[in-house]
């Protein structure tokens, strides 16, 4: 094959076009993801959370130096939704606090350390109850792709209202179980002291930022 520098200029200019034309059929045959951020794909009905793909991440600031991350997995729950009336949607989820994860085994153990000497646990204590969130109102955004979901969060035996800024991520059919599926992302901020988790405040921030991702499958 001749070196590119020795090719006639017309041929050299035509080469990228020829390569693009050859690649076009391959690109056209590439499969698409089954879910798309298309409201028309939303099917009305009752859904259950896909626990294997539903997570709640949390973030606190450590000593004012940097943020530290943790994660709750195996989130379960239900969603009732009608795309013709999104304000009437209802969501209820359960978060297994006892399965909290961090990047440090020592910190994870501290989060679940039992209370001692009649004092409250530093964080969640041993065998903590599941946290729950039950919506009380849904305010759809003007863009038709977002909503403010307000509900009651019960954590560490305390119930307080929390608002989640939710964004519709995608809808479609799960290719494995053939279930109609919806996905959402959400963000929320709370004060852990409101839920009697006060250890280390203010050296470890009272403010906790939540990053939520949940998939729901139609029953």
C-alpha cells in the first residue's frame, strides 16, 4: 500500500469519505439502548423498584477539607403513575440502612457501631431499621421532564418532610424480563441532626446531600 504522503491529492482527499461510507452500514447496525428519555414511552400503571439497579448515594463534608461518599443499595418500593396526570403519582420506597457501604471498612463499622453505656449510637447503631420515604405531593416541572416530590422520610425513628428534585431519565422495555421500565434521578438535601444523627457535627457536616437513582418495573 502506498504511503499517504505519496498518494495523489484527489485520492488523498477522497479517502476519508470512502472510509466513512464503509463504516456507515456498521454504525446503522449497532443496537440502541432500550430506554430513552421520551415521555411518550411512559405506560400508566403500578410499578415496583428494580432493587438491583436502585441506589441512594450520600455525601458529607469531612473537617472542611473534602467531601466523603457513601451508598445505600437494594432500594425497594412502588410507583403508581399516569402520564396523563403526573401530579397524582405516588411513590413509596424502603432503604436498608443496615446495608450502608463506604470505601472504608472501619468507617462502615463505625456507622453501625452499637450504642454503649446507655448513650445513643454515634450514627445508625447495630441492626438499624430500614428508612422509608412516602410521597405526599408531586409538583411536575414546566419542562415535562422533572418534578418536585415531597414526602415523609423516616430515618432513625424520626419522620420529617423532604423534597426530592426528580428528573425523568428514561422509559422502555427491559430486554431480559420484557417489563415496561421507568427510570428517574433525584437530588435532595437534609440535616442529619434532624434525625438524631449528630455525631461529629460540625467537623463532619450536618448537611447531607443525597444522589438518587431508581428504576421501576411494571407489575
